[in-house]
């Protein structure tokens, strides 16, 4: 039982930390990419905000995953699957490894953490 507790904590904290890092990276990337075509600087960044809104939604899902591991894990896994088709990451190994796979792994980690926690009760 004590071993399960260590595994659960590892899965929980690894997935949460990775989610925050990945979500922050992709949000900033989406916010800045394309802003130079819109005038650059602060003006370009402000005009490019709609490009970053989907990643802002991911912050909301990260919050949900922090509070409710099952719901968050399921949502993150589904988003990982969704990105395969939306971003067509199946066409490029690098893109798949950078976007879809991390979300899928993190979602599974959250689901495993929830399952192990449920088994301890």
C-alpha cells in the first residue's frame, strides 16, 4: 500500500508540473507566433490574442485536472486525441511528439493516479 502511495504522488505531481509547463509554453507560443505579421510589439500581441484562446482554455482544464483527477485526466486525454486530427500531428513525428503525445501521457498519468487513489480508500 505504501508503494502505491509513492507511485500515486509521483504520477500526480509529475503530470501537474508537466501540464503547467506545457500549457504555459504553448500559450506563449500561440500568443507570440504571428504577432509580427500584425504589426509586432504589444500591438501585434494584443491583436493575436484570439490565436491563443484555445490554449487559455487548456489552463481551465489544467485547473479542473488539479481539483478532479478523473475529469481532468479524461479531458486531457481527449484533447491529446483531438490534437492528432486538429493539428494533423499524425503527419509529422516531431509535431506528434511535441503536442499530442505529452498530452496523452499526462492524461493517462492523471487517470492512473485517480485509479490508485480510489483503490486506497
